[in-house]
């Protein structure tokens, strides 16, 4: 059974949970689309470009989470931990950026000895 997303999720009166849910779905669709693109292209430049787009989308998602955190109701017994979500998103973004920015040179390999007789 599928869960319907409210149509007013992007509007100012939408609940914080609806905006976070919408943001996650958007991020998942974008990531899936970029992964499919990356699987077809296969070269380093296209991979770096795709990773840069993913990092940018995570940054946009972080902005949406910040807005949702400010609109979150107070005084609830069980609270959604926006700070934990932000930390996880930051960790994901840094990992993607670190991989995209890493040097693309092969690791040095020690030379073979060549003489195996004693």
C-alpha cells in the first residue's frame, strides 16, 4: 500500500515532517537517476560530475532539513532529531566530496625482485 504525500508539502503551511519526507524522496530519485547515468558513462570525468551533483543535492536537502527544524513543533514527548539527520547528511556529503576530489593516480607498487634463486 503506498502512502500519499500531501500536495501542499512544498508550501509554507506544510508540516515539517511532510517537507522532510518530500526532501528524502527527491534525494532518492535524484541519486537513483545519477547512479543510472554514471553506470552508462563510465569515465572519470562523468563520475566526478555525477558526484558533484549528488553533493549539491545533499546540500539542498540540508537546507530543507534546517527549515523543517525551525518549523518543528516544541513540547512534544517524542521529538524528531533534526540535528542527527543533519550530521548524517553532512557525513554523506563529505564522503562524496572526498571521493570526487581524490587524486586519480594509481598507488605506487614496489618493484618485483625478479631473481628468486639463492
